């Protein structure tokens, strides 16, 4: 079980092509603060191949079929369905 499972579950249940969330909303779903690197580096939001990564945060959006598009200045992330 990953701390990011609630985010994954939210994305699995989402029926729209995209979902924009404030970083604070993501933190509410996971029940803790995002790491500092999520606020400082776009790379934290990388859309890694779910078959090749061990990063549980990336798996939270790639397994349900989304790509993360962060906007660190606005402290938001848009999850867009791939395809």
C-alpha cells in the first residue's frame, strides 16, 4: 500500500478527460504534505513508465492512465487522461 493510493483511487473514479487539483488538494487526499521536491522540481511530477518505475507517486497517476502537468508557480497539477 502506498500513501498515494487515495490519489490513484480519485483518478480511477474520475470520468472526465482531465482533473485539475491544487497541491493542497493532493495533500488532503494523501493525508500529509507533499515532499519539498514536489514544490521545487517539475521532475517530481514525471510521467514515468509504470512498468519501469518504483516511484509510488508517479504510479498513482500513470497506472490509471493519466499524465501529470504541474504548474509549480500556481501550485496546481492537471492530470490529463492519456490517449
